C-alpha cells in the first residue's frame, strides 16, 4: 500500500466527523437557521473530503483522480452560500430577518455555485488534472489546475470573505459571557474558511498543487471541526506605584509573548525543512496552521487572560483596579442610559468585563407583584418574594456580601438557610450586591466566581459597590421618568377628551340639522341619498369616539368575583366583529384554570380589545388564535395573530403608551387601557412581535 493510501485515512476520518456533527446539530433543532447553516457547511466539507479521499487513493490512476477532483471541486463550490447562511444566522437575535435582508446575495451565490458545479463537473475538464512528478521532489505528485479550476478558486476566495467578515463582527459585538459562548465556534469555523482561502489562492496563483496538500486540508478540517464538536456537545450553545498604565503593560507583554511564540514556530518549521523529514511540506504546513490556531485560542481564552491580568496586578500595582478610570467609565456608560433595560444591560456587561465573572444575574423589584424578578438573563418564571431571606440581608446591609456569610447568619433558621442555599445552587453565585436608592431596595445582583479561581477581595467589593450605586440611581431615574411621562400623557388625554367631546357635539348638531330638513324635503330623492350618507358617517364616527372614551376613567374601580375566564374569553370572541372584507380564522384552545378573582366585564373589555386589534393587524386573510392555561401560579392568556406585526422601535418606545398607535386613524388608548386594567388585577401584560410575522400578547393573572 502506498503512502498516499495511508494519507487517505485523514479525509476518511474527516468525512465521518463532519457528517456526524452535521446530523447531530440538525437533530438538536432542525428549524433553527444557524443549525441548518452549520449542517449545510459541514455537508459541503463532507463532499470535499470524499473527493480528497478518492484523489489520494487513486494517486496513480488518472480516472480515479479526475473523479475525486470533480467531487472536491463541487464541495468547494458549495462552501460560499452554505457557510454564509450559518454566519448570518449564528448568535443573532433575529436570524430570519437578517437572512431576508441578505437573500439576494444568497441567491446569487447559490446560482454561481450551481453554475460552477454544472460546468466543472459535467462539461469542463477536471479542475485538477495531469498528475506529474514534482519539480522539487521527484517522488511526489503535483496536480495542475485547469482554467476552470482557477475561476473556481477566485469564486471561493471572494465568496468566503463575507462569511469571515460576519464571523469577525459576531466576535467583536459579543461581550462578557456572550463572547465566552461564541468564540470557539467562531475560531473553528473561521479556521476552516481561512484555510480554504489559502488553498484557493494556491490554486489560483501557482496553477499547481502537490497532492499531499489534500491530506493537509483533511487534517485542518479534523482539528477545526473537533473544536466545534467539543464546544457544541459540551455546552448545549487604583492608585499605582509606577506611572505606567496597567493596560499598556498588558498589551506590551502580550505582544512580546506572541512575538516570542511566532519566532519559536518559525524556528521549528525551518528545522523540519532543514532535516528533510518525510512529507516535510505536509508536516510544516500542518504545524504552522496548528500553531496559529493554538495562538488564537490562547489569546482569546478569557480565563487565561484573567489570570494574566491578576498576575500583573499582584506584582506591579497596589490595587486591583484603576478606580478613577473605572469610575469615569461608569458615569459615562450608565449616564447615557435612559431606560431600565439599557441600564441593566450595561451594568451586567461592566461587572462581567471588569471583575472577570462568567455570569451575572440581575433581579429587579416589582412592587405590584410583591416580588423580585430575574431580568438578566431574562427568565419570566424566576422570581422571589419580598420575604425571601436574601432580601432581608440586602435591606439590612446595603453593601456587597458573600452568600456564604448570609448562610452562616441563618444557621439557626433552617428554612431561611435552605432558601439561600437553593438560590446559590441554582445560580452558581457567590457574591451579592444591592441596588439601593436611598432606603428603597430596587433590586440586586448575584455573580459567579472569578474565572481565574481567585477569591473576591475588598477591591472587588469597592468597585462592585460603585457600579451598583450608580446603576440604582439611573434605574430610579428611569422609573420616575416613565411615571412622569405617563402622568403627562394621561393629563394630555383628559385635555384632549374635551376637544373630542366638542367633536361629538358637532356631530350631534349635524344629525339635528338633517332631522330638521327632513320635515320639508323627505320626498326629495337627492336629499334622501345625502341624508342617509350623512347619518351613516356620523353614527360611525360617534360610535368610534364614544367606544374609545367611555371606558377611560381617572380612577379604575374593579368589581372582582370568582370568574371562569374561559367563559369570559368565549364571550369576548362572540362580541368581536370581524370585517366582512377579510378572511380571518379565529381559533381557541382553552384549558381548565379554575375560578380566578377578576372583574369579568373589565377582562372582557381587555380581550375584545386585543382580539379586535389582532383582526385589524391582518391585511386580507390570516389567523387569530386565543389560548389559556394555568402555569406557575398564574392564569395565562395568549392572543396571537399572523398579521403585520410591530417594529422593534415601536415595541421599545411606544407600546402601551397613550396616544401611540400603529393603525392609521387610531387614537392609541386601547392597549394603554388594557395595561391599566391588567395591572390593577396585580397582573402583567407583555407582547412579542416581529414585522411581517405577527404579534402575540400574553396576560398573566395571579390565581
């Protein structure tokens, strides 16, 4: 058996690995665009590696070599569109929208790929042909690249550049724990794509390629895809003593270490060539690739970088942080936040980046529900009551503390100690810090240990206290601003209502005028037509205004009683008028929830409003679905449609605000009214929407 036959084992192993990982990924979530894209990219690599195995097994057989070359070329032609699907959808919050925006480019790449497959594989000569001894080493085989093969190489280079750019953007845009989650996949996929750009450049510039390079390709794919497999299967997803900034020290030492590392790699590669080892071209190329890939992994290893920073801090500085710089950064970043959500995101990001923790949990107070809810990472079902022992400790201490200290203090109260221990186990947290504005506890943070394994100390407590104190003030300001805006909006509504009532008076006067003229012109056909038209328009306008205004009161009075919500939903559906010009299917899925203490008329009003809005959101034909169930101590009602949806900007800034509407001619008080009524029942109303895909409103009422 020749040496090339042994080298064929590499692409054979690569075929098995790529196919297995692709099928595994697709089976986990076959509807996720990123999973589909990764499956497609790995399928293309499988085709390339199958062709490489044929080429190596038939190194001395022209027919087998040509067949393998055609198959490998077909796989290379598929790389640009399939990997672009993955890089566009990976780690994106709205992958479908991104893919829609890039659909023309994807279509063009797909068409070009099919054209290349048709030309190269069916009509043109093989992209790799004419096996001949190498000029530099007669014992090796060199294959010549045809003209069609060179055009294919140009296409592969240009086609893979957008995918590499998207991978870079994904890595740059990720921070803290998110970067930890995506970096290994970015490195693995990026390494494969970069190597194929290198391979294509060899084909284009040199017009020839040594056959053993196909084994190098297989080895590169094995290393990179193994990195992907490990990640996917395992994670299923200052006052200073010297006047040199610690950041300058970090960067300088990193550059120095990288330089020494690259020099060592170069010396080893030169040694391999100098001693004329067997397959030195294959070994050298593979070694340099593996060394550079290892360097990237080390440079972006969060834990290693954190250990390196702590080493510098301990040996060059008296404090762990540059407090002045961090304080200025805190004011600058948090000071620009105008919403609670933006403040929460920045706070979690700063704690994660500065203190080197893998995960931070942020809980905020909901006074109406008498609980603290986990908002970062978002989890609607994770909440604790105001009587939880962690809240008692936060209220009394008003500064960061270790959870184990709180558990030590609660040793005598077994129930409280168990509650704290469960919280620590669920989150993996060791450190807790309050978000307090004056005497009001707005929320708190929990964070996991330092990635380096080092225990938190006083410097960590000081910097964390500064972060949370500034964030608490910003959150309180955002809440007060929202309340003030709502008060101003309601005040404006009451002012506006007087003008609307004046409009109603004018409409009434027009009806009165028609009535008076009818006594003298009732037999006139022209008058009859005009009168009917006027009456219809006036009545329609009056119903619209009265229907919207009659239910808005300065003070909402509820008459609660044990109520069957399923019956209320059925009544609301029956009262909903579907426009006759639309084809709308209204479906229901109602489950037993037991009696709920609500005002049945008020809740019916809410549901009629939501169902009517869903019908209005559908242009011509569509579906409105209403469902209900009991879940985690709440009665949960959903009203969903497949209509036009709402923009992210409207959802963030205008949803549930008075006088804000997506409907032309809408007054914009319906959803505001729904929110007021649901919150008066100590409940919550939320919305999920995507433009062009529809909207889902969810109501949660305590059982």
